[in-house]
């Protein structure tokens, strides 16, 4: 097994398998790599918002003839009492804050956080795994460097202690970053959620266990590797 990382995180979690970092040179490069190494199965387990990587994987599978499955955790679903506003992209999410100053918890990640520069009248609390570089040009921004999972109780205290009245986040799904969404529900805070980009039409599973079982079946193996 070989794990491929985009190479954007400076200190990724250590993995117990060989790791390729930085990509393969697009879909064509990945297709060549799959053929050269006689890969039997390609698993797309990228972040739901890593649209380019998912498209490249699907195209590489088509070119190489290597079977592919995708692991895509289900998106979060609205519960009664949630105050959600849907946005098509980060720019739309920032615009949805409106013209009046607000105290915003910004959880878009390092690459999209700069969308906030378009609305400098808000106060931003920005959480990311990697530093936001360059920093936002807005006059009021504070930064938290942290890596999930984030507990609901901790996020509830964070939102309450900082007087947050709006959250901007991606609809990433999963439990690791749901704490802020659950905390917003309890506090009655508006959540502006960026919708996921379209994903390639490939066989898709929603949990790691399902993906492992499908991989073993595709490779003709049992769960003990026999």
C-alpha cells in the first residue's frame, strides 16, 4: 500500500505505510505511476473539497484501467433548530454575513480564509491547522492553530467566550470537526456552510470500514489477508 498526500500540510500525521507527497503531475502522471507500479486498486480518500485531486484520480483510473473506489464521508445534515445558511463558495459565505459588523468564527482552512478580506468590517477568529500566510488584511483578526478532532464542549466554550455570532465553515462532514456545528446549534448561532463541489461519478462508500471491505473484495482477499 502507498499513501499519497498533496504536500500542503507542513507536518502531516506520521503514517505506517510508504508516502508520496506533492502529487504525480496531474491525471496523466498518476495514470503512468499506476501502470508502472502495477497498482491493482486506487482509493480516492481525499477531503470532500479536494475537487481537483478527485477529478485527477478518476481520470487516471480511466486512462490506466485501474479499478477505483472513493471514500466520501456523508455531508452534515440540518437538524431542527439549526440556523444554517447555504453558500456556493467561500466568497458567497463571506457576503452572506451582511453589511453589519459581526463576530465571526472562520473555519475555512488556510487556502480559502483570505476570502474574508472582502469584508473587513467584521471581527474574525480564524482556526486552521497551518498558519494563514500572508495574514488577513482585515483590521481585526485573531488566529488559532489547532488540529482536530474538536470536542463539542471545547468548541462551545470557544464560541461563547469570544462572543461569536456567526460561523463560516465547509460542509466537510464527519465527526472530527462537527463540534463547532453542534455547539452553534446549542447556542443558537448562525452557521454559513459552503457546499461541496461536484464529485466524479465513481463507486463510492461512506465509511472506512466499508472502504476496507470493498478493497479486500476487489483484491480477492479476506480480512486476514488470506
